[in-house]
């Protein structure tokens, strides 16, 4: 169990209380402790200033440096980590690892716009929500309070209607009018990610502990579903839909 007592970004001491509810500066109202990890210092400062003006939120710290931010999360143990996926190719995976390790309660991935590939990957990860800057401050504030106080996953209004709750978990509904990464299985999505990052079929087989013929089958199926025919097209779609970062 990690020590959640810390000094906040403005120097005030914020103790924990039983049940994980926090009270900032002697207030009787519960406050959600948020860590921001965004792509630029200006983004961090601007969003921190806006969120701290809202009821029920305390931004304990912000960082535009991935390694420093992850280290501070281990020290501060925020209830919510809001992270920009453009911080690095493995930024979201490293943030999710903090949830598994018990340092962070919930991760909100804050994207610039909806990337279907990114959403599809996140649906398989527990305690991860997805919002975009286009949703606006009110939606982001509401989402932050909801994930912290109700332990629910929240998705951007532009994509939430396509997130299907099934007995086998969450999945993204496929659009009927155009090819979509939502049509890919989790395994096909993983193969697409590796191929788009430059791995060969043999490399994929070794990394995924599968036969090369199996990888070839996954590759053929995913390219057929996406109606693409060349490796360059696969990489383009992977970048466009957030399956990989560049």
C-alpha cells in the first residue's frame, strides 16, 4: 500500500482519509487528485489552471516529460492520471502499468481528436477512459469526477455511442459506410501495430509466439477488412487512426 500523503503543486498538504477520499485545504468537500501529463508545458499550465477552478478537482502536479511524470505518479499516487498519448509511443501502456501497480486509480487518455485505433486498443485495458480536447472543459471535468467517484469508464461523446457493452467486454461498433479498425480483432490490431512499426512477418511471429503462417493470415484478413493492398497504406492508416504514434 502506497503512502498517498503529499505536498500539492501549490505547496499545501493534502492527507488521505479512510476510503481514499481526499479533502484539500481543510475543505469539507471531497476533492479528486489529478496528475496531468500533456505534450507541452503550455498545455499542462493551461489545463491545470482551468481544472483547479472547477469544483472537486485538485491538480497535484503536471509534466510534459514522460519519465519525470511517471516517477512523480509513483510518489504522489493520484486518483486520476490524465495523459496525452502523443507523449510517446508507450506512454499509455506505461500509464496503465501504474494502475496495475496501484500507484494510480484511473487513467484518462486525452487525445486531440477521436482515433478509432487508439480507442479499440484502450477498450481492452481496465480502468482507462478516453476523452478528446474537442469535448470541452465541462465534459472533461464531469468525466474526471465520474471515473474517480463512481469507478466507471467514460468515453468521449463523439465515440461513446459506438462503445458496446457485451458479455465479453467492451468493443467498438463498426461503421457501415467505410472500412474501420473497429472491424479488427484484438489479435489483428496487434499485428497491424507491429507491422506499421516496421516489424516483418517473422518479427511479429517471434514477438507474438505464433507461426509465420498465422501472422500472414492475420495480415491478409486485416488488410482485406481495411481495403488496403500495400504496406505503405497499412502504415498510413495505423498512424491516422492512432494505432501507432510518430
